[in-house]
């Protein structure tokens, strides 16, 4: 559901009721999306999924900044 920002301001409590029922609402300004109202549980799930993906990348040895996990392990063994 898309709602213009001025309408969202006037209808905030009704929009929150919709979100509690599971809706995701896009707030727009002059037709362009500027914000999302979504259930807090969706945000928590997204954060968990992002964290899991970051850990998978880490385990695959992708570069995380200047070094890989393998380089950190090897360096730790030398010291």
C-alpha cells in the first residue's frame, strides 16, 4: 500500500493498525518512496537474515576489509 506523506500524517493510527495486521506501507512524497512502515517482526527477521548471510560470506573466505579469515588464522599461528 502506498500513502502520501501528508495523508500518512493524518492517518497514522489507522496505518499502524494495518501494520499490526501484517501490512507493509510505503510512504511517498511527490510520488517517490521515502519510508516504509512494516511490522517490527519483519525488521528483526531481516536483520537475522543479513547477519546469517554475512557469516556465510565470512566462512567462505571472502575479503572482509583488508584480510581474509584464512590470513587472520595463519597470522595468528605464526605469532
